[in-house]
C-alpha cells in the first residue's frame, strides 16, 4: 500500500467534505493507504472515524494567513515524514495553499480537488501558483474555469460519486418524515442544500409563492443550515421573505440535518436552484432515490442530467420559470 496524506482545512458537513470522505474510503481499493489530517474538528472527523480512517486534527485557525501557514506547514511536514507519504492530496484550494507548500518543501508531489468554480480571487491565484502534479475538478465547467487560472498545470475532471446502494437503502424512509409533519398524501416540493445566497433558496421561495397561488394543496420544505459561519442574517432573511410572500405557513424550515436522505425521499419534487453550481451531489442522490429534479441550466448540473427524462432545467435565478416547471 502506498501511503498518502489527505488534508482538509474544513471538517464541516458540506459537499466537498463528503467527497473527501468517499475518497478516504475508496483509496485502499486502489492500493493507497490514506492518512487524513484536518485543520478543525467537526462532522468530517466523525465520519472518517466511523469509516475506520480516524483523522488527526491540528488546530491552525488564525485570522492571519501568514500565521496560519507558520502553524500548518511545519506540522504537515512532520506528518509527511512520519507517515512516509508518497503524495499529498488536498481538499479545495485553501487547503492546497498550506499542504502544497509542505509537500513542495520535501519534494513530495501534491494534488488537490477543486470543488468550487475558480474565480480570479487572491486565494485562487495563490493556490494556482503553488506547484501541483494535478488539479482535479468536479465537472468540465469547473475544469474550464481552473484552466484559465492554471494554464500550465495538469487539470483533470473527476466527477464525484455517491455510495449508490447506501443511498438507495433510504427509499421508503421518507414516509416517517411526512407522517411526523402531517403532510399525508399532499404533494411536497423542497430543496436540500446548505443555506447560502448562491444556493438559491430565495428563488425557490419566490417560485413557491407562485405555485401556492395555483395549488393550495402543495407543501414546501427547505432543508439545510448555515454551516460555514459566513452567512450573516441569510437564514432570518429567508423566513422574512416567506412571511412577506404569504407562504410562511406553507413552508417548513428543517434546518441542518445529519442524514438528509430521508428528507429527499419524502419529497415529490426536488429543486436545485444554485447559480454556478460546480457539481451538485444532491441531484445525483435525488435521482438515486427515484425523484424528479428541477435544476438550474448552469454549470455541473447540466453534466449530471444529460438527456435524463427525470429532470427539467430552468434559467438560474428565474423564479417564474422555476415555478412553472
């Protein structure tokens, strides 16, 4: 087995962290022995431990990127030496800034997975400048953006996967959710995504008000919480919007849930309203559960659904088109 270091600066219960977990679980089947290292405690640490890949957490949080580097890089250098890691793989650009520097200083190849849509921000430019054997992107859309920042790097597309059998095992468990909330046989339309303006919850609520005016039997649900700590008043703004639209009694805000599959299974229609979505794991999960999907005609979702007859696309941010779909 080839020892490798898997590094993530985030341990939150978000999409890229879930892909990082899948990578840690699957690498041994391909002859690699991953050692996870995290920059914070959180759900990802618990998931890795449950999967038999306990992570070492090094606390490097600092408001100053320079001070963060002085804490993270030496620790990562030590881990590379101790484990004999033959490669270092980072989750996201912000992790590669530190793990890539540590790997470079020891002559060890580094690679990282770009789960976002690379913009010409300072952070993305710095990450692109640090040597990498490869940058892995979650879709062709993200690959195109990354190649503009990293024209001299090897940039590849690897679509994230899901544990299909595990997700499908949740079929039928949505009935308990429906019963608990008193939905009965009413049609239920919902979103499952962390709360963030670019995820499109506002557009979803605006479209819900249009549907509600014509279909008084439909219920709506927003599943997801403010995970990143940068959302400000966005959760409260959504509730105020639902009130101003006159649908607050028709919308259930579930908050963050650790196991979203039962909620997906409870829905009759799954909405994915993001702008510039790099991939869209929830679309794959919804399709695995046999749910029809409406998503934005934009980014990664188009590559997921292809010519699928179980999905419709609408212009991003267009509440009227979304409501009609």
